[in-house]
């Protein structure tokens, strides 16, 4: 009788240990270097006195409080974008078309990261890319309106720099940052840029 009782106790103990391991493994969160874990559900005070309904895990491990906190992961990986605007009016009224490539990502610095949490938590990569693309293409049109076709075409680095400066505030409000930007092609349907090129060639 005693050996059977001991066996039952051993089985029960093994089940308890198994359940504990399963519960802990379900509540234990491991944050990788290229992501941030957001645990929402509990109010947390910030250094400026304001409060938010989440806490942030950056690297390492954390335990989620069951029934109170919900975990979501936000990737910090770079997202490539292809930008294109057509018939965007430059300074002087000449419509230009511009192709560019950019790399954006979630800005992990506080307090900017809070903007990303508010706007992109549980959003897909495609949704984030769509918003970033619309924002940058709007900035691209705005910068083109302030520059002549000659300025746009002759100094693409300056043009890209102006665009980065113009987009910085808008992207920060979204919780994003622009890593790289490269202007690939500038063209127009009126032949204005070609005529400038031919004129310079003739002068040389």
C-alpha cells in the first residue's frame, strides 16, 4: 500500500512541476536585440510625471503578469521603401517626377518610441510601410516645391538632405526614423531637364 501511495505522490508532484514549467514558460518573455516587447495593461509613471498604460522590455527577459498584462512585440528592423512622385511642381512651376529609395524603422528612443506604440502597436509591417511611404512622398512634394529644377537635378545630395530635414519632424511624430535616403532618378515630361543638359554641353 505504501509504495502505491508514494507512486501517486510522485506522479502528482511530477504533474505539479510540469504545470509550473508550462505556466512559467508561457509567462516568461525573451526579448531579442532587434525588437522591443510592450506589456500593456498596467499604468506606469514616466520621468516627466505623465503615465502610460504599458511597460517596455528592451533585451533580456521579463515575466508577464497573467490576466493583467498583454504582450506584443515590435520589430526594430529596417524597412526598405520605394518612393515615387509624378508631376510634382518644382519652384518655377516645372512638374518633375522623382524616384527614390529609403530605409525607415521604429525609433526606439524615448519619448519618440511612445508615438510608435500609440500608432503601430499590433500593426503589420505592410501597414507601417504604407504610412511611412505616404508621409515621405508628401515631404518629397513639399521639398520639390521649394527648389528649382536645376537645384534638384544638379545637387542630389543637397536635395536628399533637405528631404531628410523636412521629413524628420513628421516621422518623429509617427515614432519612426529615416536611416538612409537615396535619390535614384529625376525626370520631367516637358523636356526641361534635357534642354538644360544640352545647353550646358553646348557651352562646354
